[in-house]
C-alpha cells in the first residue's frame, strides 16, 4: 500500500517472520525426544537466516522508497540506495533486479491499499455519500504526501497490468463493495433506483478516476479542487431527484 506511500509497510517482518521462527522452535521442542539435536539446531539456524535475509530486503526496500520520495524515481540510482541502506550494490541486486523492480513491487500494494481506504470509509458510515467524499479526501491526502512517487507508481501499475478493455487496475476491486453499498442504499430509499446499483458504481468510479488520470498527465493539474468537485458530482449523480 505505502501509496499510503506512507503506504502500509510492504513487509510485516515481525508478524510473519517471528511467528514462522517461533513455530519452528516450538515444533522442534515438541519433537526433541525423537529428533537428533543437530537437526533441531539446523532448523533454528535456518529460521534466523531467513529472518535476517527478509529484514535486509525490507531495509533496502524502505530506503529506496524514502529516496524515491525525496529525489524522485528517475533521479535515484541503485548506488545511492545501496549506500543509504549500508549495503554493497551487489547485495542490492541479490534482492532486486534493479530499481524498477522496487517500483514494480510498490504497485502490487496499490490495489490493496485503495480497497482498504474504501473499507475504512464503510466502517465509519453506511452512507454512500459519506463514503464517496471520504474516499476522495483520503486519496488526495495520500497523493499530495507522495506526489512524484505516486505518479511513478500509478504509471508503472498502468503499464504493467492494464490491457485494452480491462478496468483500471486500482479501481477494479472497488466495483463490488461500492455496488453492494449502493444496493443497500437503494433498498433504504437513499439512492436513485432507475439505474442498477452496478451501473451506478461504474459511474461513480469513472467520475472519481477522471481527476486522477488528468493529474497523471499534467502535474500542475489542480488535483485537490477537482477531486472535491468530482466527489460532489458523483454524489449528485446517484442522488434521488424528486420533482
């Protein structure tokens, strides 16, 4: 996710690695009466090695992300990343094929993070209007925090995963939860019913995505103002219009 490029940390080293190692140790103790001591020791050593390897990869990744944020992707070199992470360039290449591989790995989190924003809004309110406005504001905050890197990540995501006729990658997974929210709102009489909830969800996502695409093509685009306007327009599009 960080696009929070505050994004969620891409690797949760404590939760997964420590649990993995603890499991190995516990299993080794349980089988100690039947297993030679040397095998148990080798298993524990292997667990520590894997953790150190993972922690080193995280350090390189996080260092690269910070440098991308500070200097931009294009102006950051592998040598700078390696120096800042206190590793040799060869060590960097043991974990990543190049800086583009780091950027591509960031894109894998974008869809998860965008979906997480929607679910966070749903936890606060079951109103589609509140959800649309809250989602819009959160996206603006994240993009403005990591403006240059956010564009690089989105461009890479579009390049790597988009095919003609496909939905926009970072929006595709939002269709179902938004459609379900709109369906429930229709049943409560809060949203227009002359159009299907699936179609309304498509329209809302298309409206909200337009400022994002315009900003990707023009860095001077008034992103915050247009996202606010797009959110209000989307709310107006789904509202019930009484004569």
